[in-house]
C-alpha cells in the first residue's frame, strides 16, 4: 500500500467533506468557480483578438510604408493616381478589419449561446461547432476572393492608365 503524506490525506478529506456543501444552491463555491473560469476564458479570447488586431495593424502599416516608398519612386504615375492607389488599399484594409470584427462578434455570440445549451451532448456540441466554423470558412473564402478580384481590377485599371 502506498503511503501518502498527512497533508495530502487532510486535503482530500477536506475536499470530500466540503464538496456537498459547495454544490448547494446559494453557496459561494462550485457555481462561482465555473463563472470565474468562463469569465477568464472570455477575457483570454478578447486579449487574443486584440493582439491579432494589433498585429494586423502593424503588418498593414508596414505594407503601406513600403507601398508609399515604391509609389514615391514611380515617375509614371501622377500624384492623384498614387493617392487613389493608397486610398484603395486603405479601404480594403478597413473592409477586412470590419469583416474580422464581425466574425469575432459572431463567434462570441455563438459560443455564449452554446454555453447556455446545457442539454447538448459532447458530440452534438462538436457538430454545432464544426458546422459554425465550416460556414465561416466559406465566408472567408468568399470575402478573400472578392478582395483578390478587386485588387486585380485595380491593378488592371492602373496599368491601363499608365499606358494612356
């Protein structure tokens, strides 16, 4: 038989004794712990989202800096055309930022609804999650395809203006 330290045994006995009382309604304990955990998860999600948004902003700023440098060196384009190009990329970034925020908000709403569905089994929950993110994946593909098409059209427009 394995020997346990006195403190381990005492902690186990205390936990076994306190568990029924903590599960009672109105008692601070099990319910509060679950709420704190949920709140911590939400805070973590928010912090992660903010970090992603900051990273995307930094990448955009870096891209725009390089773009402006290249445009400054370009002698074929007028100042108005250069301004139009930078405005186009700023608008696309703004659209992408709004799209990401909308998806994040949808995810938070979905996960909150899912947390409220206590009668679902784990398999049902997994299926709902898969379906939700599969739909979002399709939305992403569509959005990025539209963005790509817009960039190509803008590129062709600029090329046609330079030739004229």
